[in-house]
C-alpha cells in the first residue's frame, strides 16, 4: 500500500480523498494555487505545497510544478480527482516515468476512451450498442449531409475531443447544417485545439443514465449500478440519483452487462463511468466513458455502502476486487450546490461567504470545502458543495432533500439552493417524468 499520496486537485474532491487516506493510514500532500491558500484541503492534508498563481494553466494544469511537488515531498502516488489532469494520458505517462503511481487507468486506456471516435469503434467491436452515425471523423460538409440524410434528422454534430457540451450542435433540417458545422468546428478548435467533428443521430428526449464500473489489474470488471443524471442545464449535471426512476430490473441487467463489456474491452483498471443515452422506448446507446472518479460518486456510495475512493486506491495498489456486481439497497439523490444565480441565467457568483450552515440529520451528507469567511475564487468551477440524501424510497428521499435544502444556508453569495428547492416540488420531477432537455423550458418562478 502507498505511504504518501499527492492529490493533484483542489477543493471538495481533494478534501474527500484526504479523508479516505487518513482512514487508511496514508499520508497526504495537498497542492494549491495562491487563490486556494485558505482552502480546507490545504489545512487538513499532512503537507501542502503552493504550485503557482490562480491561473489553472500555471498551477493545477502544470505538470512540471505538480511533479516538482512530488519530488519535494517524496510522494509515491498521485490521485488526480476529477477535472484538471484526471483524464490526461500524457500526465499519466509522466507519472509512470517518474516511478509514481497514477491512481487511475493506464495512459493507453485513457487515450482509447478520451477520443470519442476511437471509443465508439471500441464499443462497436465489443458489442455495446452505439448511436447510429459516422464511422469516424467527417471529411467535409458534403459527407456530413449525406450521412444525415441516411440516418434521418435531427442529427447532432460533436467534437471528437469534446466535453462539457463544447463543440456540439443539433441540426433539425438540411438548411441548418452548414451553419451548425461551422459553429461546432470553431468552438471545438477554440476549446480543444482540435476541430475534428463526427455526426450522430440525435436522440430526442433521452435520459442520461450512467453506470459506475470498477476493474482491477487482474482483469476483473464489475458494475456498481446506475445513476440518472438527466436533470442538467447546457449539458452540465445539476441533480443525480440512484436508482433511476426510469429503470427496470431487466434494463439494469442489460445496461450493467454492457458497461462491464465496455470495461473489459480495454482491460480497464480503476473506477470509471460508462455513460449511456436511453430513449423513451428504453433502448440505450453508449455515449462516452469517463476514466476517473465522478463528481456524483457519493450517490453510488450511499446506495451500496461502499467507499469508491478507497476502492480506487486499493486497485492502484494491485489489490483484487470482488467479482460481484453491486445493486442499490436504498435511494439517494445529490444536488450540486453552485455559487450561481439561478434567477439570472445561472451567472457565477464568486465572493466571500459571510454565513454558512450545512444540513445535518440521518441520511444527510454534505461534501464541501467551504466555510463562513471563505472567499470563493472566480477562477475555477462554481460548485461549492454537494448535498446528498439517502432514504428507503424515492418519495422519502425527496422529502428528506426538501428538509435538508431548507436547512442549507449560504449567505454572501448567490447559490443554486432555490433552484433545487423548486425542483423538489416539481410535479414531473417527483413523478420521474423528465429528460435531458427538461430544463430548457423550465420556469423557476412558477409554482
């Protein structure tokens, strides 16, 4: 087992990793930018190293500075968290060259799933259902129009190096194809320095359902059930839950088996998530694989009573996992609390928190790195907390979440708490009638 782990991340996820490491008797190293000097992950780690100014490019994305911190502290492993360098194959390779264990998949596995076209080809070979579309990158607009005509509109153009909704455009009819093509390529080039585009059939009113998987170094791959992430805005998840209200036992078995197939197709090592789109007829299609821990991993932890960070570390240390799949024994919902103004287009709201009180009680969990007096920097993701509730049934879980949201107090900045309070009262949400586009026409002020 590792003696010292450096966490190449910040905020909530860094603090989450530190807690598990402490329980496992592993020393931790926090790295931080000057903007995060007062963050709790810096305070609770055994050691802390400043790696640069607020800019991510000069701190959390700087491989030389992170590796210098590894050398200074003598860490023997790196946990990348999520975001930043967590799915960067080059970083994983550098770790291997330095003799430091990257707690995650191999560089080759990251590359296979990081490129959308390669990932799709891999899934087709493995027998995992994929959305109809181009076999690879589109050569030109003429080829795109031909494929769109063959598979039928609407279609969606996607950046091969995409993520977070960047480089994506929906095309409803042939006359809108050229403009969408140009916009998608421009955005992809600006966001990823790669303007490669492919095309897929656009699945109308889909559910976004992902399966948590884990694979060890001996070739065993299991799934740990699903999470429904369909409540999202501009492809950014806001609420996640397990089990999905759309799920049936039969569908869970089919999708779980497909997720395991996906992992075995690349000999996956570590924890990861296989993401699917599911249409209204419960037909599912592979969308992508995230080769890291996810923001919403606590949802799974709560319904199967299993520490996924601990699982990551044990797998990286070469330990075997159980060959049994996991299934939910309760219901859990996670609300992402962001420092954003939901009444003003979810505009970011950085600043100083003047008052902070997190929810408590049976079946209530809060993962956060903020406190009263903490200054939310404007340089990073706006998420300040994750509120997770667990109960025997979905109805009880929603009721518990309503109570927990009423108790959750953050003053000094705007947050998405009012949005979540509105969602918990929404008739369609309570009945499980929603899809990924549900918030497009959602009136936050309506009762």
